C-alpha cells in the first residue's frame, strides 16, 4: 500500500509542477501577444518572433493541460450508459478505460520520440530553436499521462469511487 500512496504523491507533485508551468506559459503568451499588438498598431513595427512563440506556447499548454485534465478526470465524456451500470461493473469499465488510455499514451511517447528524432536537425524559422525541442512536448505529456494512469490503476482499490 505504501507504493500506491507514494505513486499517487508523485503523480500529484508532477501535476502541481505542470499547473505552475501552465500558469507561467499562459501569462507569458498573454504578455507576448499584448506586446505584439501594441508594437504592430501603436509603433507600426511587428515583432517577427512573437507569433511563432505564442503558437508554440499554445501547443505546449494544450498538451500539458490535457495531462492535468486527465489527472482531474475533467475530460468531457459520454457517461449516459456507465452511470446506469452497477458499481462493480462501472469500476471494471473505468479500469478498462485507463488501460486504453495507457495504450494511447504509449503511442504518444514512442511516436513522439520517433518524430522528435526525425526533425532533430530542423530549426524553427523565427526563433531558431531546434524543432525536436518544440515537438518534444508530445512524448513528455504522454509520459506524464502515463504516470497519472498508473497511479489511478494501482492507488484505488477495486470498488472505490473516483
């Protein structure tokens, strides 16, 4: 049981770090876009790098936000059928869903690493950042979601509600 609670604690700490990162990225993106709008319309000069940076921040926020939503079980879902099932069957369905999610997260990790390796020599046009760094969020978020899924599967005894 100690392993289960420590795994849940690890998942919680990772999620807290992701949440802080999301706040920082969101504030940064808002500031970058505001400065870009000011420069474009007030100074009649565009910041060539701001749109690319805001776009990449949005992508990173999307993938990291998905991991936080998964941890909180906040993704939208159709539960019209499962809510009518008896509790033990509903628990089995929930476990099956987490196993399917684990398979999806494994695909994200494996193919995300493969794609990041494929684009490792390319650089972004405005920021001059290596594209593997920009696309690396896919395997990173897949790994974070994997930790959350394993924590869900091992930390809750059968029959315990969410």
